[in-house]
């Protein structure tokens, strides 16, 4: 396994994973219609912005599994 720092190019995949994690993890705990309505595209842009090099020092570092 190889870890690397996440980049803005990883935003779509991170947003999809995060959205799916919410849909599975919060099932039965919060409104199912709200969970079903979550769209990774809505989260991707904020994730992309968060991962911009100029913002990394202000945020927690994010890693992804590359292999």
C-alpha cells in the first residue's frame, strides 16, 4: 500500500466516498430521504477547494491510498 497527499484531482473520488459513507453510516439514525438525496457532486467542489495547495496549511492534511 502506498499513501500520498490528496490533491484537488482526488476531490470527486473523495466526495463520492464521503457521501456513500454518510448514506451507510447514518442509515436508520437520520432522515433516509435526506441521505438518499445526498449528491457527491455537491460535495466535490468544496472538497476540491479544501485541497488547493494554498489551503492545505489551514486544513488537516488528507491522504489517499494510491495503490
